[in-house]
C-alpha cells in the first residue's frame, strides 16, 4: 500500500534517532539544529506477533512481514511558515504523508541544547501545531477567495462550501487543529481537495531518558494533561535506549537488555503498530511450506481487492477466497484440522477482509 507516515517535531528532539531504530536506511544524526536538509525515508517491517506464531506451526522456508513507509521529516522551528529553519520544505513534506508521528522531547541533556532554550513539551507541541495551523489557514483563505467568486455566479453548492470554509477559518484563528472541528463527514469531504495538515491523524511519542522508559516522567505528565480530552494516543519511548537495543546482535541479548530495563518489547514496536493503525491499515496472511507472509490492506477492502494486493491476476480472475480466522488456526494447528472442524469459510468477492484472516485465493485467468 502506497501510504506514508511522517515523523515530525521540533529540531533536536531525537526524531532521527528513533527513525534509525526502526528503519534499515540509517540517517545521520547531529547535535546541531537544522543539520538535516532533506527527509529520510525507510520501509519499516511491522512487528506482528501473529506472523511468527503462524510460522511456528507451518515452519516455512521464508517469512515475510508486512511493511509501512516512514518518513523522517527535517526538524521544525518557530516561524517555519515564514521560512525559518527548513521552513516551507518541512511543511511541503508533511503534505506528502498520510499520518503523523509527533515526537516530543521529554528528557534533560546539557550536551544537547534545545532550540527554545528549555525543555517544555507542551510549548513544543503548540509551536508545531501553530505552524501547521498557519499553513492550513492560508490554504483555506485562498479557497474562500475562489469560492466567493463561484457564489456570485450561482455555482451549485458553492454557498454551502463557503459556510464550511468560514467555519474552518474561525477554527484555525482560535489556534485549533482541523481534526478537532465539529463538522459532518459529508461537510469534511467537500473540502477534501485541501488536504489540510492538521487534519492528518497523529500519535504523540514522548522521547524520554533511559530511567523514564517504563513509567515516564514529569514532562510526559505535562503533555498528557495538556492533551486531555483530545482522545490523543501518547507513547513513551527512550530513544537512546532503543538505539542501544538495535545494536545488539542476537534476540537473546535484546530480550535480556529489555528485561533489565523493565520492558517487555521495544517501544518502537508500539510506535510502528500505532503508525499502521493511524494509516487505517490491517494485515491478512497467506501460509504454506514455502512462505508465510503478511499482506497490508486498507480496512474495509474486499476479498477481491485484497487478492489484487498479492497480484493483479488474482483480482482479475478472482473466483473465491478460502478464509480461516487466525484464532481458529492457532486452536486447530493445521489447515487440514481447521477444514475437518468446519471452520474454513468460502467467501465471495464482496467479503470484507478482517484483520488477521488467513486466505487462499482461488482464481482463473
């Protein structure tokens, strides 16, 4: 699926360190503000435990996880909408992604200066939000200007669109994000061509020191209080600790390191899964002796559409899908046993694929 999740935040807060923990494409890190001049892109494997549990039963020659594209966008500074720091380059890159991971610095380090002179995660979030709101306001005002002309010539729906645009304008002028505005889905779709920056779904990642990896700290608490009532997902990740984990060579060493830190899994795994969810994605599986594989689809896709993700021929010649629920496969252990128990279902082209389905596609071209 050609969907991207962008990592954003104030400059020098550990974005690229976290990006390097999840991506095979390592990016250069620096203690200097605005040292990055372009976005770093990486294809990230989705750490889905179900894939490995299926493989334990099937014992395939090859294991292929689902992937998601993550973009590490250059750090932002106050005034970006007016060209400060990486300025409009930063904002243009955000325009190209479908969801946001907003990394916030929640640690003290006298060797890593903060561009604003102090550690204040609430202020940092407000700085980023404001720059995005200003950009969105500019887009809405240009659209208002064009729509007013359409109203004068009696264009159908133009008056309704103008009313919605003015509502958005007022919302941005009150320092609010588009994702919190009270409009219907129909009204929202009328402005779909704007691709507003503050409409993109977001998860907040608090980058903390090693000692705060499990329980967070006062900075995390401040951000949680500020975002209360916004239904915001907030993750706590110790970026430097995660970087140390990725340097270990064996799974046993990583597991021991995590246990010593009081963690059950790397925090970046939770971040990847959050990105997957933000992009409205899910996985289905195919299994056999040669390969067990997770395939990425958008939630709500049909069996026929999902078959096309594997190969266009499967969608073109789709006959039916043989579907096994993940829990049933885990319970009965083999495909044969599932069939014997009557738990394999034959589904047609309009079947909505569920997260975790195991599917075998019958087709003819």
